[in-house]
C-alpha cells in the first residue's frame, strides 16, 4: 500500500526527493527544472505538496499542485516524481493530485514536460492527459510539451 500525505516542500524528505528528481531531469534533458518551481508555490491557496511512502515508511515519490496565475480554473502539476522501481507510485500520486484539484475547485490540470522525456509523456497520456497549446513560460519552446486533462466527477 502507498500512503500519500501533504508535507512542507522544504522538509528533509521533500528536499531529498526533489533533488533526486532534479538530478534525473538534468541527466535526461540537460535542465533540472528547479527554476520552474519554488517551495512557496505549494504553500499558496489551492496548492499542496505531497510525499508518497511505502507501508514501511520508505520514501517513494512526490508531487506538487499549484494554481495557474492566468487561469483560476486550472491547476498545474509540478515536481512529479516516483523513484525507479516503485510500481504504482506515479499513478497513486497523480490520482491524489487529481482528487485534491477537484476539492480545490479546479476544472482542469495542466503540466509541462520535455518532449525527450517520452516515459513521462506516455505515463500522462495513459492517464487521460492530452497535448494542449504550450502555455506561460513554455510558449515558443520547441523542447517542451504541455498536456492537460479536464476534471470530471470521476
């Protein structure tokens, strides 16, 4: 079983996972993604940062949800990460963020990843996310792919 709970993005557990994600992204894309997320993003209204753990308490992954400034109906997924080999962690984190987004009143979730991160693109597409026009800081970035999903009453 995977337990997911909110935590401060500056906590030791969160920092460990964020650093692992940043290193993995830097190796894959050449950019750690650190500039696109601030801990304060997850402390705003209608935002959160979560950590996933195994039954034994082992850290499995993390994810953040924040509002998009340009659109109050849309939440943005940030710093989504599942440690390699932790089957089901990504899906559990995504389901948790989607439920939280509904509770916050978001009608859709958007995210960005790099086109070269084909594993992430395929993961999101399996979970109902579809390509959307690049938004915000990603407009005009040919290396970026933006994905979105409308949130129903699923």
